[in-house]
C-alpha cells in the first residue's frame, strides 16, 4: 500500500516509511519541497480510500480528522468579486492556506471560479454550498466542488464508502419502502431521485490555468524598502 503511495508522490528524494501503529505510518521526507508538493496535491487515496496526512508531532496527539484539499467555489456573482470579501468567505470553510482566482479558457470553455486550499473535516459530511449575501440583501448559495475526491457517498455525504455500502441509505430506503408499500423488486423511483446529491466531484483546473491564476490569499507582501541613509 505504502509503495504505491510513495510511487504516486513522485518525490525528488527517497521517502523512508515505518509502521507506527495499526494503519498508521510515518513517512520521512529528505527534502521540504517533497512535503510541500505532497500536501498541495492532497488528498491521496489508495484503491479509492482516503489517506489522511498530518505533520509529525513529538506529542503524537494526531487526530487524523481532516485532510488538505482544493475546493472550488462556483457561481459567485460578479458584484461580489472582491478579493477581501472572497477571502473572508473562504475562511468559513476552515483553516485556509491559499485562495486563487481562476479565469481562463479550457477546451474552448471559459472558466471562472475561486479555488481554495483548506483542511476539510473528514468526520462530517462534505459541505455542498456556501451561503453568500448579495448586495441586494438576498441570500444565495455558491456551489462547492472538490478536486481529487476519493471514495465518497453521494447519499450521506461522507468520505470512505459509496452508496452501495451506505447504512443511512439502506435504513432510509427500507423504512421508505415499508411506509409507502413499494414493490420490493422494482427500483423505487422516488428514492432513486433522492439518493444523488449535486455533483461535487470536479477535475483540477490544469497546470496552465493554475499558472495564470491570481493568488488573492495570502496577499503578496509589498517590496521591502530600506530607509535611505543620509
Ligand atoms: Zn453514505
């Protein structure tokens, strides 16, 4: 399992791996650049299963409850395209390390969205939208999409299983069928309609669009000027 993961990381220097606890491994990187790239390209998965990465702490009090991820915020009205406002909005998603504005063309299609690098709590269902307030005072929902989404349940919104293995779906469907006297053999159309949430999975924007992205958080620090000596 770890061999496949390390091969996928494609690091510039070898990675030393040791088994710490059951299902918990310690990866030692020789170069900081490799750690940076691995975390930037998270989440990682093996056979669809999420690998949760945390930095080493001598206290060993890891929680493995969140993973770094790139999220995309779509459908932000033009009137709200203000870097400070978008940054404040992005911080509602969690511990944000970077916000980019993607504005370019891919495959003949104009793409405009914000891209947020943040830690996502994997012990809760994924958020599907973010509430935004229009200048008119009307509330609107900005759609959230997830890059490199691993095994995910479109019914309950949790990572780590699919609809086939979802106990919530199984129980809801069983009680629905019992109360509505549905045919036990025919797929229940009412239930099929309810089981799929909006499409949360999306591809990464690609190297060319990322290269031309505008970073709006963290803000670039102004050039340092040294007082002139007289
Ligand atoms: Zn589920």
